C-alpha cells in the first residue's frame, strides 16, 4: 500500500561538518597512494569454465603454475603476458575505432569477456572513456539496446515474474552484493521511456562505482524492473527484448516494486540500492516510501542534488565568498521533475543549514516546467512542487517574461529541452552578476540547455559553467575558460563507498549535504580562478575516497553504521583498504 506523501521537506540536523572546516583539514590523496589489497577468489570452476567467466579469466596472463592448477594448460597461448601488455594491445585496438557507438560495443564485449581488463581500461582512460560508457553515448546504446544486444548482464524482474520474485532473486549466482542499481527504464536520461533498453544505465553506473568508487566488481548487480513500456516503437518492434505491454501503473506498479524490494533485500540484506531513472511521480513516491525501511536512495533526486549543491557552493568560493553566501543566491530552475525538485530541495536544505528558515530558502527559487512558472493558479502541481510555488506571481509565465524581475544569479537546467538557456537569458544574467552559475544539467548532450561555447560567448566569459554531459574548455579572448561536469557520477561512487564500508542501514538526507560540502571544498584557489570548480574526472577515485570517509563518519555519528574500521585503522585507512584495484586475483579452486 502506498504511504501518503506530502513533500520532501524535512528538518536539517546538526550532523553536518561545520562550513569552511573541510578544506582546511583535508589532505588530498593521489590515486596512486591508495592502498592495494590482493583479491583472492575461491571457486570450484576449472578448465573452460574459468576461461568463460569474465570475473576469473586472465587470458594470456595465466602463469604456468596456474595453468596446471586450473586445468587450462594448452587452452591459452603458451607465453604468459602481463595485464599491462594485454591492456596495451587492447587499447591499440580500441583506438582504431572512430565511431563512438562502435567503441561502446567494443568495451561492452570487453566487459563481458574480461572484467579486470575492462575496468583497468576505464580507470586508466577515465576522461576519454567515461563519455562512451556513460553519458552521452550510453544514451544511444539504450535506444539501440535491442539492436546491439549480444550477451546478457545483470538481472531482469518482469511482470511475468510476479509472485515468484524471491525465486528469481535466488538465481543470481553470487551471494555477496554490495551495490544494486535498479531502473524501470521509464525516464532514461532526457530520452524518455526506453523500457528494458534502460539496462545499459545500471551497467554504466556500476562501472563508475567500480572505477570511481573502488567497489568490488564481483559485488555489483544491475537490475531492470520490466513493468512494460509506453514507447510505441518498442511495443511494435519484433527485436525489442522487454515485455511488450503498457506499463503497470498506480497500485499495480507499487505492488510489483514492493514484491521486488522484499525479495531483493531478503536475498542481499547488506546491499545499498540505488534507484535510477524512474519517472515522476514514481521516483519520489518510491524514495519516500522506502527511505526509512531499507538502505536505498534515488540517484536523480539525491546524488544529483549533492553534486549540484557542490557546484553552487564552489561557485560561492570562486566568487571569493564562502558557503554562507548561498543565502543570497537567486535560482531560476527550468524543469520541475524528479531531478529539478530533488536538486532544489537539496539546495534548500543547505540554505537552511546556513541559518535561513525553510520559507526564506524556498523564496530564493523560481521554478518552471513545460507550462511555465510554478505560480499562482497552478492547480496541477504535486505536493513536492507546490512548496516551490510563487504565490505572488501568475502561474504559467515564461522565463523570458520574468527574467528582469527575478534577476537570477544561478541558472539550473533540468528540463530535457536543448537551447532553453538562450542568448537573451545568458547575456542578461552576466550583465549584473559576477560569475553566475550556468548549469545546463540535462543529458545527454543533445538535451543540454546550452553548449559551453554558447554559454561563454553570450556571457562574454563571465560565468561558472557546469553541465550534465561533458563539454571541452572554451578559448575566449585569449583565455581558456574551464568547464565542469556536474553529474551525479561525481557524487554517488563516493557515497556508495562510504555506505558500503560502514554497512550503513539507511541513507539519510544528510549524506548528500556531507557529500556536497566535501566536493565543494576540493577546488584550489588557482583552479577556481580558471573556472574549474572540481578536480578533473580522472581524480574521481581520490574524490570518492574523501566523500566516502565523511559519509562513513556521518553514518557512525548517526548510529546507522554497523561496520567499523578494524583495530589500528581509522576510516581513511579502512576505506583505502576496501577500494578494489584492477589487478588479476589469486584463484583458488575448492570443491565447495
Ligand atoms: N546532471 C545530472 O547528474 C543529472 C541530469 N539529469 C537530467 O535532468 C533531466 C530531467 O530529469 P528528470 O527531472 O528526472 O525528468 P522529468 O521528466 O521528471 O522532468 C522534466 C521536467 O522538465 C519540464 N520541462 C519540459 N519542457 C520544459 C520547458 N520548455 N521549460 C521548462 N521546463 C520544461 C517538465 O515539465 C518536467 O517538469 C534529464 O535530461 C536528465 O538526464 C537527471 C539526473 C542527473
Ligand atoms: C546522470 C543521470 O543520472 C541522468 O541524467 O539521469
Ligand atoms: Mg539518472
């Protein structure tokens, strides 16, 4: 039964680290300093079963001794090679491919053949390959899932499995699962309902958990809840792989998810569950329903909130101010869906933590959806949107009609509509505000509210730019203006690392505030001066470590941690110890 839902407004606890203390205290670790523990995998497999298992295979890297022990002498080439040599060969082959989707397919096959090599490839080339396995190219891979599909990965729970989900959950061959990413494919990036094709999103997100957060790839599980699709093309395409009936709705949808939650938490009681790309209002309803029952969060609502808040706080620093200046910002948000509402609520939480009342904080926002301003007379709004209603202004007015009155200092784009941040809007904002925050957050690139070039040109280089999908830095009047990727991929890997390492039982709202403050503290004054508010994406492991440590400490302070660093280790050492590294494991054969 669906719990009654009001809004996502909530009190802000005093659990947060004090503003301004994080940067001073933090020692920033380079990824190379991260401690490496050797993995040991115990299996009963031998022979071809080892070679056909992407978690066990080492290809040409098996030693002579291993070949004898595992019964594969003669089944692989004779001269043992290092992982490094394999990596170089594979990278050379990858570099020969120019088409981005073909690169995606190459990497997809690599993951299905040899996981260690795949994760090493992504870690070593993060900035180059994240846009392939993640936004923007993953969007196209979801759209064409049924056309490029060759091998299964993860799990599907469909309407045909109702009443039997516990039995289906039992089919997953590994008992230890740390992180699950689950979608129903109903709102994939800004591309709409892609049904079972949404599977590429949990797979991509979990690659980021492994590569960016050091989560063990043996312990991750991508899942699609196939409750049907309303995408007419997919309903009529004979190649489509999902259930070809309209989506379950209302009570039927919730009963389906209830059964799945019960089955999956019974089977994997320790797992953190990330809900991903569910459409409104289901996304928020499910979050409010389960957040106090199980260890779960919604990525689009909450981790997007965390990284966007980090962008806003870092912008305050880039202007020479402090986090507390967030109380003086005026936000214009295009998009009032799960992410728009989630992002703005997370910012509201922070403003309240900085001393404002909740009403004062809401008054700093002007939110628009496809019908215009959330204002007077709008009787079509969900409770979570009503708190952002401007009761003093007629609802439905366009941003252009209100721009001069509002004078926003930060533009948030979560509308799925390209080009909404137009020349008029951008040049006006830059005319009175020093370094306005220009944040076109919709994905993939084709949905971005503006490009980096447009933003720089129309603001004459006076901006902090952070977008959902990546854009290259822009040369402008002899200067390089840096761009940033404001994507939850920067926040959830560290959040997951902290939750898994502390075996937290819940994911409180404070988690996202803690995460935002850590990330917003990482930019050095030199970086901030060039417009760069976060360290580069190839530092994601180091960023995740910092986020993870603070999240784990928060879990301890809030009494929701159930695992602590062993004697003689602090949280930092424990998290470093837990971070998986792309190295071949020792394989031990035992008749289990
Ligand atoms: N950068 C990041 O990390 C993230 C980005 N996103 C992106 O945010 C976008 C929105 O996601 P959701 O909120 O979940 O989608 P949604 O479908 O729930 O919401 C979209 C909202 O945009 C509004 N909208 C449509 N046309 C508009 C227009 N012309 N002007 C103003 N508003 C308009 C709709 O009325 C709706 O309120 C997607 O493109 C998604 O990829 C989502 C999560 C994370
Ligand atoms: C990044 C992400 O989660 C989204 O666009 O939905
Ligand atoms: Mg998402």
